[in-house]
């Protein structure tokens, strides 16, 4: 008995997704180049007090392992996990033209239960 062919699976494409920025081959970043600045926001303060997780703006070409190593060298802490996001730049008006701020990378670093980072 002949069966009908299986239909091809439909996969929606995310048009807004951009390919990951790969660093140049041989691109070596120092720890102070990987971590651009800490993000002190209301949500970040809540995460740091409740979940022991801290937010940083990081270099767009940095990987999770590089971010982990940079945080451990810059601060005397132990890192449990690193989550990253690529945030799209906001649209802004410059006189009569519509412009866009650059995209940036955010890292949420989960620390060991006993460790803390004091920014102030």
C-alpha cells in the first residue's frame, strides 16, 4: 500500500534576527575591554539583591566563556552562569533624519551564593 509523502515542515524565519557578530580571527580582548560598564537599573538592582545576578554591558564580539573569565579577573568572585542578550538600538531623530543607535550586548552574570559585587 502506497502512502502519501510527508509534507515539508514549515519553519518561520525571524526577519529581525541578525547573525551573530563573530570577532576577527585572532581578536584577543582584555578583561577591561570585554566588560564595558555595569548596568545599574531598577530591574538590575532587584536581580542583584534577590537572585545575586548582575547586569553588564559587554563587547559585542565577546563569548560567554570570555565574559565569565573577565568578571572573575576584574572582581574577586565565582561565576555560576552567564546569560547574554543582543539588544537592538533604539530609533532616534537627528534633526529631520531618522537615525538608529547602535546595537549592544548585555550580559547577566549569576554569582555563587556567597559572593557579592559592590559598585558603590
